[in-house]
DNA sequence: GGCATCACG
DNA sequence: GACGTACGTGATGCCA
């Protein structure tokens, strides 16, 4: 660690002049610290492979600073996104800056964690640079009569120097006040922006006036006072060349002034009162430093016990047997804990990491009663704590067991201990169960999730269920849930399972979970999936849990009205069907309908599928209807209303909970592409495409004083196509904000853009979608209603126009063939089964999946990243909006009426800036009293 | 419990 | 030259 930056301790400045009783705010320029730390230190990694050199340097500098300086208030200020309000009027501003190095990117989040671990406030705000926030806080503190020290060597901050505000160079530990500013700029601090406006700044792309440097600028400003006066009187300047350039570049100078002028009126994301300086909590800081394996810092800061870190234990193992093979220890017998002494003794064995599982009486986490808890401290060492077993029934008396209160008194502190990592399988469920007041209301943290660890590496390869993973990775078949509870009508709830069977099942699950973690967590680094897991999947657990627990309000009375309307019309439609058919039959039975249409009425249409039954789906019925048949049309209307009534009106109504809201369950690890899915009820397929269907959306409403807001990505998958494939004209179209389907029609069908008709645009749109689905002539033909031959011609024309897209499709198929998976744009491994199948049908299907998966998966990752940031951004701005639903490219929020504008701006900004593609991301935001109106 | 159908992106 | 598909989901009702 010899190269660690060690600022000299000498010459510690006094606070700026003023009474010592006055508040003194210290503002640390976080970005400056970060880049200095990163570049000053050689690469360092944690035992799990995460790069941490900047984190180390940052902690080191911050720790040292805190030891040497005392303010009454302190905060570290960070830059949020790349783009700020300055880019709105001058896009080139800082635009040429390179992306941060790859090893640094994952460290930004850790550095924010580090700041919090030191007990110091983190401040950032999308759309504003750290410098703006510093200016705003300095102004606010000065207005309160306090003093301000800004820790930064950024010369742009020199404009802020006043009697009450000084800079402190973090390297030289040298205060910067008016004399130092004059030395640098040749003017007093209040004239610095005038000089910068003229001189410009090449590193930030601030143009200035060509040929004028700081010296000349200072001279001119000293003479004329400020930029505007100078420009107004530029004609008086004697030197002809200088006069000319000034007159020519007046506008550049004005823009430059706007670029360098810091926005002291920027909003304050956090009140100054919340920034009170306090010493770090040793437990919290120790836990963080231990997690990073910063033993020397732990020693220096005097926190925690600097022996083995959690990650290092994963690779080195607490005992040889574990390192050799997590599957080696026997699976049971396990302990049943029924006394406080036994629980104390078991918890004494907890060493940094704890396998955890809950048993309940329901799969619905929000309704579940906690029945028992199982824990595992090492492979083979697990126990079950029954809490609510047995009944009042004399035949099944409650066994001796600890009360929830007694258990939580001992276990609660472990579950919330920042130094003990809790490992669960499908953590979202257990976290929600334990968060229920009736189950203790515990906020478990920190948490790892073996289901998500597996999903980050093996999505689409195999199921992420605990039992299959145990088979796969441990070679062990766990006891099944069904075998202890029975199934079908004889199934009993878990509280009625005898304690010996309950322990064998439940403790084994905690044991298996811990062993899976030992086996899988180190693999994340090897498979380059660690960042995906840590920064996306793991953080989504809390985000989704909050969304599910919030739920969305649904108007049951409105649903009932719609249902009554549908019911009446269904009766009429059914009678109409029977009349046309000439006899009664079950309108909802495809089998009976097929027989009537094709056998009795003699319409033409073929058998289909292995079952040999007639197909009567919407496409077939529409064809028949187009040929003049009367019955299919009525059937179609009946089917539509029947679907709406059973699935949406009745299904939704029965899902309204006691709080008047519907709480879906988002599945985090079921899709092969990285998307979420939604069940019980599915709120990702609420109707929108037809007018009748949209009535269902009217019933999704906001609380009084609130509105629903919908923010959705426009054409995200096509933008990913333009990003991934070399397609100059598509990129151009997105850059210009053109109608992408019209542009495609123009280029593929060879018609001028302005004369593209509706039909051509529709066809082009279908082709664009087809491309993303892994186009085939047959499929496109079916969709367009043309012969495969004609579709083939369209596809050929498309690929001739966009050879880059064909190349990308071929590359993806090749990648899948070679490796068995394709990589999403953000590095998720998407496994493609059957890619090497002999069966050409199977293989062709797999190739289409290989083509589609990166687009669908890339879009899924973009919105997941946004979902992680939205709650943070809302909190930072003090907005009360709550994110309720995700529908693949759309986020639905409930927003206080007074905050609609601010929230809409924030959503657009966060979602659009979450990824930097080669084309812009565009988000459309709408709001209204219900979900239909929000679009 | 599998199949057909249809709701969404 | 033939093979039969558009990609990803979940809920419902029928029927064996």
C-alpha cells in the first residue's frame, strides 16, 4: 500500500474567519477524490474479483480528512449523470470526455456506500453537476451566516470564493482564498466567470474566444468590468485583430459564460440540517471495510476485527471440508430449536454469513403467517425454529416452541446486522414475509440470493428452483415440500406438519441454500457476471419488494359495472350463436365450434396439431368471416368479452386486497431473456389494444390527491438494433427523431420519405418487428398475409439495404452455435437450448431465440437499471412518488398531484440517461386519474 | 394436466 | 430440397 496518497498533515487551515460558534459546512468534491484515487493507485481487487482501488483510495483520503478537519456539517457531492442542463443549450459541453475506465465504473456505487459507512451525507442530483450543488449549498450556508470549506482543486469552483467561502486543495492541503484566485485568474473571485468566458477551457469544450487566454482576458475584464460591457464597447479596442475576433465570437463568449457560471439556485437534494457531522459508527464502518477486505484501513480507523473478510472466506473456506466440496458434509440430521439457550448456542456459531429460510402457511408473502425459521451456519450445520406449529385442536396440540417475540429478540439483531450476510433462495419472498408487522416487521439486510446468483449466469440453461439447483450443483435431492405436506385436497399447511418432518425439510433448505451460495458466488466473478448480479439483480430485490407491497389501487365498483355490462352482452351473443348454428352448443368449446363450422356448416378449413382438432383461433375465424360467414364474427366478439370478463373483471376483482389494492408477484428468474414476469395476478398483460379492453384500465386508479404516471421507452428494441448493428441510416433516423418505420419503408421499398403511405409504413413496421423476432419468410408472410415467396423478396430487399443487420443476425447465430449462449449488450449470458439440435425445426427455432434474446434481454436490463435508480433519485429530490408496476418497457407510478411536473422530468431523465447507446433513448411520460388516461 | 386460446410487451 | 416457425410471458376454460 506504499503508493497510497498521503496528503501532508501540515498547514491545516483554520476555518474561514468568523465566530467559532457559527456553523461550518464542508463540501467534498467526490469526483475529484474518485479520479485522483483511481489514477494514483495500482489495480486492487477484493477476493471476489471486484476492483476496489478507487474505493480504497477514497476511503483512505476521506478517513484522513475526517481525522484532521472539523466542520459542524459535512457532505460529499457527486456528479450524477453525464448530461446536465448545460448540454441542453450546448451539446458539445464535456461531450468528448472518454467513458470512465471499465474497472472504475462498478466502484462508483461502492464509493457512495463508503461515504454512507463513514456517516457522511452523499449528495447528487440528476441534471446538475457536483459543482452546481456545491454552489447552491455554499450560497445556502452563507445565507444562514455560516462558513463553507470546499474540498477541491477544481478551478471552476474558484468563482465561489468569498469571505465566508474558501476552497481547500486536497493534495497540497492549502487553502484557496481571494489572493490565490487572483494569482490564477488575475481578477477577484467575482470576476472569474468573466475571464473564463473569454479564455474558454479546452478540457471541458468551453469555446471561449479564439486567441484570448487568461492573461488577456484578465486584462480586458479589469479594464471593462465584465463581459457584456466589454462586448458592448468592443469597437473601442485598439488592436484590430483582437477587436475583430471579439466581435465575431461574441455569442461564443456568451455561451461560454453560461457554461462556466455555476447554478447557485440548483435545488438542494438534502437539507443542510441533515448533514450534521458525526463520528462514524464503528460497527457500520467496520462491516463495510471488512466487506472490501481493507484490513489496513480497519486497523487505522480502529474499527472492527480485521481478520478474515467475508469474501475471502468464500474462497479460502472456514474449514477444509467446505473448500473441498460444499456437498461433502451430510444433509442432516438437523437440530430443532425450542429453547432460548439452544438458540443462543446456535447463533454463537454464526460467523459472517447465515443461510436463512422461512416457512409459512401461504405462497402469498403479504398474507403469509410466519410458521418457522431455519438457519444454516455451515454445510451440514442447520436448525429449524418452529414458531407457530400445531393448533388449538386437542388432536394436534401445539408443541413446545419459542414465541416469535423471544426468537426475534435474539435473532433480530443478527438479521439486521450489517456484518452478517444473510443468504436466501428467492429472498424477495422471505423479506416480504419478515417485513409484515405480524411476522416481526424486520428489515433483513444485507442479503444475497442464490436464485439470482444462478440466474445471472444460467438464465435459460436450467430452472433456478432450489431443488433443480441442488441436483445440479450439489448432487443432492432435497426432501420435497409435497412429501411433508401432502398434495391435492389432503394437503396440510406447514404449521400442521410434525416438528421432526418440518425440521428435516426446512433446515435442509437453509443448508442447501448456504451450500449453493458457497459454490455459486465465486463463479460470478469467473463468468463475468458479478457486476450484473451486484448492481442490477441484487438491488432489484428491495425495489420489487417495495412495489409489490405498495400494490396498485383498483376500483372494484367500476369493475363490477363493466362486468355487468359484459355479462348482459354475453347472454345475447350466446343466443345469437345458437340461432345461427341452428342448435345449442358450448360457445367456449373450440372442439364443438370446429365441428359446427367445418362439419355441419361445411366451411373450409383444415385440421391442425397432434390432437387432430380443428383450429378455430382468431386468425381462422377472421378468414371465415371475410369469406362471408356469419357465425365466426359473433364468436369472436363473444370470445373477446368472455376473456375480458373472466380473466380481467373477475380475476382482478378477486385479487383486490383489504387495502383496496392489487399486489402482484414479480418473478425475477423465470424468463430466458432477463425480463421480469408477473403472476397472481399478471399485471403485465392488462388489455389496451381494443376499446372494450381499455375499459379495464379505467379501473386502475390513484389515491385521492394523486395521479397515475406512465413512463415508457419508445422503440427500445429497435434502438438496440441500431445500437448493436452497423446501420448508419437507422442511427441517423433515431438521431433526428424521425418516424423509424416510415424511414424503413422509404429505404426498403425505395419511395421518398414524404410520400410513404400508411400501408407501406405498416409493412415496414411488421418487418422491423420480424427482424427482432428472428425473421423467416414464412412467419413474415403469415403476418403480412402474403405468400412466403413475396415475404422472401421483402426480407432480401431489407438486408440489401441494411447489410449490417444481416451481419449481426449471422454473428448471433454463430455465437450461439459456438458457445451455447449469446451475450446481451450488458453482458448477460443468455443460454440457447437446442442450438445444436439435429432436428432442423428445433434448431431454426433456437436460432430465432438467439437473435431475439439480446434485444429483449438488453431492453430488460436497461429498464432494470432505471428501476434501481428511480427510488434513489426520487428520494434525493424529496419526491413522494412511488413506483408500482413494470411492464417490460413501461414504469407506472403513483404521484402526488403537486409533484407531477417534477416527477415527470426526473423519470424522463433517469430512464433516458441510464445507458449510453449509439442512439438516444427516448422516454414518453403521461399521467392521469387512471391507467388508461396516463397513456 | 395438457391443449387451445388470447391478453400484454 | 424439405422441414413448418415469427420472440418472450401467464390465466382461463375445456376435456380427456
